[in-house]
C-alpha cells in the first residue's frame, strides 16, 4: 500500500499517473474555486492549461451556458466573466452553468493529472469528504497520488500543508502504508502549523493576495468543510 505526494507537477510524467488514483490540490485558489462553484450548483468546470485554451474551449460550448473564469498574476483575465475567487462562485452566478477555468498553477496541474483514475479535487473546503474517499481508495486500490499544484513551478506551503493533513487523515487505521519522502515532509508540516489559517498566512500566495486586497479569499480557503462534494475530473470536465 503506497501514498506518494508530489509538491508540483514537474517531473510527474503521464506514465506515473495513468490509471492511478490522483487527488489534486491548489488551495489558493483553483481547487477551492472549483469546489465552491460545484457546491453552489455549477453544471461542470472545464480546466484549461492557458487563457487561449479556455477561450477555444468556451467557443465550442453553448454561449448562454458558459462562463469564462481565470487569473493571471492573481487578477481576473481581461475579457473573462469571472476571476479565480471562490467568493465569485455564488449560486446566483454559477448555478446551471459550465465554467471554463484557466489559472496559473491549478488548472495545469489538473490537466497534468488527466490520465489518473479517478482524479479528485481537494482543498480545505471539502476536506473531510475527500479524506474519506482517499482512505477508501487506499483500502480498495492500495495506491494514491496527492498532487500539489505548487506556485510558479515551485513548492507552495499551503498545498503541502493541505497534503500533509490529507495524508494523516487518510492513513488512520491503515497498516503498512508506505509514504514517499514528500509525503513525510508534508506530514511534518502539520506539526509546525496548528490549522489552515496559520499555515496559509505564512505562504507567499497569501501575501500576494493580501497585497491585491484579496485576503478574503485566503480566509475563505482556510475554513474547512464548507462543502461535502468530491469533484471528479473525467473526460476533460470536473463534475
């Protein structure tokens, strides 16, 4: 029985992902945004690797059904309907709509995980529900990848801390679970910070969002179990 954490998608080739269960984390903010959108009634979220891909994907959908969302340098992309803020994903905006989402780190990580089976979406916002699924996957399949999106191809504290919490929750009651080195480091982080709010506040992503007057997004993302949905990425869309 094995659980591997990867702090970024770099170096994780399709052959290492294909057919394996994968849980993707981009706590600040893409996976939090996806969970919030689906929790508030969105029909689906389609992750795009770039803004150009997002526009192309949106053009293939019914115009009245789709919302373009995304960020570059944490700010809403010009011409898009929405940014990457979970606070924008209210029921009156997203219910019944398909959202095409392009972000700097989170959506490329989701695209990189596309060969997994299944590919699930995690953040504090749906933590307990995903932890239960993670434990069930380990019991059933004996294998799990936790993929952090990272920040600009580097380590991101908020994702690694969330991964550590997930590893601890998923392994309860399981025997002979082998962890890779990154998983051990992620678990160690949970001993340094008592909760998500403290860990997130120390992250570079949170500091940047605070400088852009988006600290409400950090507060939102740090609160666990807002939703009980476990989004799954299958056939290029998250539902």
